[in-house]
C-alpha cells in the first residue's frame, strides 16, 4: 500500500545521534556529501564508510533497517553502474566484450559506492530526526536570510505541513483507487496513454480532497491565531550541547583525514 | 449469490517488520437474500473483510467463495484469467465505501454514474448506457433530468451520496456492500437512505445487502443477521436479537440499541418480551403485554 | 455582558445571491452550553465561522464579549477568546508530534517557551491525554485526535469553545470520549457551542437552537426542542426513546412520555409493570 512507504521514516528510539542538534546533523550531512565527491581513492572512501558505520552504531538503528531502506533506490544504482560500465572511456585495454575497460569497472564501482553511502547518510538523518526537528533545523540555518525578507518561517511551515499530509493523502489515494476499482476501473493494462487517462478518476477526487483539507487546515490555523506578521516564539528552542561539539570534532577529523588520504593517489 | 468465508486470514505488509494481522481466520456465511450487518470496534477487521468481497484485497489464506467465484487464486488460474474473473465479480458485488461522495470525479452526474457501466460493459450502445444511468439515478431518488448535466460537486451533501451510490447501482450488482452508509448524514437523510436500501432489497433489485455500522439501533432496526467482528474474527454470527440478548464482554462493549436495553431492564423485573428488537414490533409487543397485565 | 451576541446577521458568499444565514439573532451567556442542531446544509457551520471572525457578516453584527468581529484590529483578540475544533480530525493537526501541535497556538501569540510547556501540560490534562505528549498524532484513534485538537484550542486559553461537528466522523467510543471532555470543560466554566446532528448530544446542553435553511427555527431547553414535532420539518427527528414513549402513550400506556434517554424510558416502564 502506498501509505506504508518506509523510505526515510523517523525511527523512534533514544540515541546519541537522535539527540544531536538537527542543525549539526544537517551541516555534517552536507559536508559528508561534499566529501563523498572529493574522495578519490579507496582509503578515502574507507574512511567515509567507517564514519557512516560508527554513526549508525551510535544511532542504535539496526543495520537491517538501513539496508532495507536501500531497496527503493537499488534500481537507480544498478542503472548507473551499467551505464558507467559501458560508456566510461578508459585508456587501458578492454577486459570484457571489447568495450569494457578496467577503468570503467573501477569507476563504476566507486560510483555505486558513492551512491550507496550518500543515500545511507541521508537516510540516517531522516531516521534519527523527526520531520519537525528537521524543519526547525532548516529554518534556523536559513534564518540569516530573514534579513533580505526571505520568508523563512513560512517555508519551514509549508515543509512541515507537506510532510504531515503526505501519508494522509497517500492513504486517501489508496481509498480512491479502491473505490474506482470497485467501479470497474482498470489501472494496469493498456499503453502509457490509456494508463495515464485511467488515473483521472483518482487524481480529480484527490485534488478535491486536498483542497477541502487545505481549507479546513487554513481555518484551523486561523482559529489558533496564526498570522504571518505576528511576533512568534518557539516552544522548542534549539540548543547546542557538548554532544554536538563531540560530533562536530569527530566529523572534522574524518574529513581532514579524507583530504590526507586523497594525497595517497587518485583513481 | 452466497458468500462463504472459511478461515480467511490477512496481514498487511506481510514482509515488513511492522506487519499487522488484520484477519485471523474469518468463518462466515452470508446467504442470498440477507440484509446482513457487520459490527465491531474500529480495527476489528470489518473493513479488511468487506474489501475482500469484491477482490479489492487478494486472499492470502483460507478460502472465500462469492457465488461461483473462488476468490483464493489457484495455481492453475493464470493472471489474465484472475483479472477477468475480478471484472465479472466486481460488477456483481457493488462496493460503497465510507463517504462515497469523495470518489465523484466527472464533469457531470451523468458521466460519473456512467463510469461503472462503461468500464464493465464496454460494448454497450449509447442508448443502452443512458437507459441504465437514468434508471440508477431514478432508483436513488434523484431527478434524472434535473441532475444529469449538473456537476456532481454542485449537489448537496445528501444528494452527492445518492449520486455516488447510483454510480454503483448502475452496474446492477446482486450484492451491495456498504461501509457506514449513513455516516455524516442528518437524521432525515439517514432515514431516507436506509429506506432506499430496503426498497432495493424488497423489490429484489439488489438481492443481498451487507452494511457495516457502528450504530446498534441501525443494526437492530434493519438487518436480519449480523456478524460481530473482534480481533480479526467473526466471533458471533446470529440474529440481532440473539446478539443483543447475550451478555458477554465482546457484545457488551458495543452498547445496546434502545429497545434491547429496555427489554433487558424489563426482564430484570420479570417482564419477558418476545419480539425482536425492531422498534415497531417492540412497541406492539409492549402494548400487548400491558393489556394482558391490566 | 453576553459571551456572544449575534444581531440580525445575514450572510451570503460573494459569488452567490442566496443567503446561507438569514437575519439570525442569538445570544450565548458566559458559561452556557449551547447546542446547534440542523440538517446538512442548514448553515450551522457557516454560523460557527461567523462567531470567531473566519467569516464576516454581510449584514448585522457579531459581538464576542462586546468586540465586533468586523473590527479588524480586534480579530486577534476575538480568536484568542474563541477556540474552535473542526470536523475532520486529520485536517487540524499542524505538527506531527502532539506537543508540537499544541504549541502552535501559543507560539503564534508569542508566549515564552517555558510558559508554552506549562500550557501544553495543562491542555493535555484537560483532555486526559497526558500520556501522549510525545506521540505522533497519526498513531492516535479518531477520538484521541479530536481530544488533541481540543487541547490545541485550549492552549490558547479561550473562554469559548466551538465544536463544529467534531463528533461526526467518530465511532461511538470516540464520540463518548470527546463528549465527556466537553462536559467537564463546561462544568469548569467554559462557554461551549456544540454543533451536531446527533439528537442525543443535544441533551447535554443548557439550550438548543435549531437551524434550517439559514434561519433560527427553534430555541429552547433540550427537552422543549426535542419534543417539538416541528423538528421533523427541519431534517431532524425525535430521539428514539422519546419516540417509543410517545407511541406507547398513544396506545394507552399510562407513562410519563417525556423521556429522552433509554435509561429514563426503562425506568418508566419498569415502574409501570411493577405497579401492575
């Protein structure tokens, strides 16, 4: 069922990583992604992978869950690898079928590795951070933009509402699909065009429902004194702690070591 | 069509670690001609069960027969054949979900109601389609000429629901399954819709009706047999009178209809009433009883 | 001073000439429990939105503790004193986690963060949901979600609570939970307006108003209104116990037919048969 998608859903438990300030987690992830593409050799990758493993251990999230969350993007990884294997232009001789070069194989392997640790890193963030904390973190990180009148709070609110309503609308889509199926609708035969057409009886009620919900939500927000110009406070203020300092230091050590390890030679 | 469920089991997300067993072996027979009620607390498996009845959920374990249709897919049966069977089944078993007006989508009431016929009988002529649509709209008590070119979204709440039900009746189902059909309607709207269902049933336009309801008065008033769902099983299948006369935990949590409650209290002071718990019969019975004692 | 005064209010939506509310006048005392009954499309939801200024009257005035909803400068003040709970429990929660959702109102008002924490605890206690502070709202039952919605309104510290068909989508258990919370709130002084078409809920109120096609048709105590044969013209019906009692009386049973609950009906009949 659509509403049961697990990719990146918050995993409720109490751990070192869960308790980190969301801003720190977001910044570390951004840096991590950058360094995934900076890393040029096996040792550098190893350092980044070890960092990920340590983070997962400290997050108390079972490795099996981390691996399961990869299922959804396995397809993308496979496609990337295949494309790279065939189309990467290497200089040395071919090793297979006259077209696949040694460089291509190595390059593809790195590409796959990059994608896997990139996705796992991001999933770890969403597993250990509630959507609310995530949007709070983004809001806080973007708050300097308020100076140039960028609607930071509104953006964060829109994000958190979207996150909240995605599962509800997916459940609703499930229900509408079922009721149209009961009226004989067929969603999985015919060509692309007729399949797209078949979705109209689902999309229109879904849209109508989304508007109805939006209206009621708007009324509910107004009733609770929402106003974009108000001087608002925050219930949960983000506060940095010693924990965050430790995490930052460890990350810096890893990232610096990646730079050093890169010096050992490239791909 | 008789519906026979034996040991029906179902688990959501069977493979995931957060799976949830919704049905734990449902044994239940609904006879042709029944006006059947399904009751039970939220999460007791009622909805999952009725979604099986026209193949919206595939049978995982146990067996389910709806008339001649075997809904548990057999190995011999190919995918194509199973799909073909589903189509036949779905036009014979109409399914009205909770708040069915939320499925309306077309530009006009006519187009919306016609959706089902066009899907089930793609070869019908335009005249034949119009005839059937007109009949269905008429059946639910809407004025065909007035509403056919209206947008379904312009109708009032009660009318929308009727239009949505017409969209199911148009394929002339033998069995009609309704999940909380009167939820959200005002008292008069409720009465009208229930009497519409009785008319469909009494005239034989729909042979069997199955309703899911939380309202015990509605159940005792309307159905001839009832199944009580609890923890993914049909723990009791009996008449409403039997259900509401037994005192045990699973039925007492449901609450009692007014008539059953009063009967129970009268019973405690030694007055035995023999009628079923339908209001009119209950009144007659009480009047008779009173005249005997005076 | 009256909590709410609705004076000759007419309302129609901009794109329509047909008024949804027609020349309606009604007032609610502080601490009173008013139930508004009406069929689908009678205008009862529109009326509730007129009270806290979500909609403004086309003609006439709505005063909340003397403040006119037309006065834009007072909108905030009015919304602070009128809490509102809507029909669909899924559409009112702004945040994912219960406590964050309840915090939404006080945050908008600029309440300091430790005071917000206190208000959350108070609001959750008022609806008997203390245990669910850190839970994701999506995991709750319908009745629990509606109680959280009530808590969200309470955290703004309103003096009036409007429930706009808030029990319509709940199962009997959820309905009971919500009603018992409302009763308790009213007992502790909250002015309550309950909009519904469940006749039995009207019995909880001090005063019942019946709306039909935008007009106030009946106003009185619950028993006065529920026993008025006219209610059938307005899409409503007698509560079943009352209907049965009336029928029995017509058929010659000497009982007090003015009963509205099954408990009272049973008591009357037991008395009758024990005498005989």
